[in-house]
């Protein structure tokens, strides 16, 4: 049986960019190692979750790993909370959160200038209201997780992120009668948080330096802790996750992966790509399945920076050369979890390229790895097909029938 390395370049799929002479970031990138892998395996297009669906990183990763999101997805908040190291208890309600910038009552930046190091803001927001404890912990850049702990809590509440600038901050509303108390407590938390953030020394310092303050915390992705079978239980493999993104670390941890730490790994475009690949190769001695998530491609897509997305792809390509020597005993899978075109600045329902590379499998004669080239490849699949194909190519699948 072969070991498996699954590389997910977050938001990999793209559309033609004027800044790149009508090419996608992947087409424009110098990618000799990705091309080598695609020429030594089978390629195609993969639709995350289902054709045309604008999948989130949470639902798409669940589906890629063989967990039907229609069954196991309860909201992104719990994964985000687990990913930043918070422990969830039965009855807890969790949100993913963004620090945002508000000026004259309007949102001017949903990411507060991609602020770094918000730990002291998060610590200042922790409080208890009407017997409900609010636990706040920072993630990467502007991101954070918020957990509510107390009696009579419901996840049937609306989010407070309007998903657009020039909008006013939102309060939450109950979506069911049993959520009236939860909604009221959240709104008290938001009111208190605005006062704390407005007067916080860090925000005063940012304003004095002519920078945007992080003076609003917006809540979304509400959910309760889901119960899912472990990856080892499903597939009989010992698995590890290498990612600097709290969401992915949370999903993997919940599925029973060992979540590894790597020096210089930060979930940003400047993560230590070389150390991540070196750690993955070394980890093959202990693990059967390694999941790697590179977030930089998605960040560049959201920021509408095709040149940056191209550079991230080239950074990944430059460090994966050692993987080319592993094809005899290892299956290398490369894909995205969804498309984040720089021209759109958000997720779309476009399919993403995928490759399965290892010795001894049929090659479909695709020689370059990009959205257009792999459309001539063997596969037109959805994310739910990936694990069965991985099991087959790694000689781990069980026979169906006699």
C-alpha cells in the first residue's frame, strides 16, 4: 500500500486576469514541478461539493475528506474555535469572527487592514453577560473565534457580518423562538464590545499612526459542536494535518488527525513553504495520510491580486521538487478546495484542477497543470469522489461485491 500526500491549494481555481494577459494565475505561473506531477498521473476537473456550488473551505474540506457536509456540517464556528485551540463543551455555541474597521458608523474594511496580533483585543472582550460566558481567541490576521457557554443557548441566530463595506454594523436576530435569549445576550455583547474596542490602547495607537482601527467584531458561521467518525475509523489510516489555518486545523482535529506544528507556518502568503513540505516528507515515516493546506492562493484571490496568487503558486511549486522522488511509494494529490478568482474576489462555483500522481497508474497525456489543460484529462468529478479514488490508487480500497 502507498502513502498519500494530499495538497490543497486553497482557492486555487481562477478566471482570466487582464493583469496576466488574459491568463489565470495558475496558467501564468512558472510551475515545472506541478507540470511534472501532472504528466506522471491522471488529471481532471473537480467540483467542490457539487457542480456550480459556491462552496466554503469548511464544507469543501469535509467533502474532500469523505464527510458529507449535508450530514456533518453545523456551521463554521466550531471548526474555527477548535482550530485556534479552544475546547468546546456540549451546549456551547461557536462563531467565527472578523475584526473590522468602522468609521462614522459605516464599515470601511471588513478585515481591519488585515491587522496582525489581535490577542490583546480578544482578551479584553472576554466577559460574562446574563450568566453566559463569552470566550474570545484570535486566529490568523483579522480572524478570531467566539464561544458562548451557558444555559438555554441556541444556534438559531443570524450573523452580524453584512459582507460589504459602506454598511452599518449589524445586530443579530433570533431565527426561532427558542433563540430569543441567545440573540439578546449577543447584542449586549456587541454593544459592550464596541465600547471596549473604541477605547482600547491598541486601536488608539493604530489611529495615531494613520492606520485603520479594529473597532468592530463581526460574528458569522454560528454552529454547535458536530459529532463525526474519525478518519482512522473510516479509512484505517493514521493521518496528520499540516496547515497554518485554524479552520483546517479544527476540521482535521475533529476528524482525529494529528495536527502538526511547523516552524514558520502561519496561514498567510509568507508562510514557510519549504518547512511544510520537509515536515510532510518526514511525517510519512509515521503517518499513512498527510493533508497539507496552503492558504495564500485564497488570500490573494480575495484581495484581487493575480500577481500575488501567481507568486504563491510559484512558491509552492519551488518547494515540491523533493516529492517527485516519492512517486514509487507515494500517491501525490494536488487540487483546490474551491475557486477564488481574483477578478471576483470571492468563492465561485467554478471547478478546480486536480491531479493524482504516482507510478503504475494510467497517464492521460496532460502535460501542464492548469484549469484549461486538465479539462482534457480523465476525470470530471466532485469532491465526494476524491477519497474513493485515493484509496484505489494507493491500493487500499476494499472490493465491492464478491
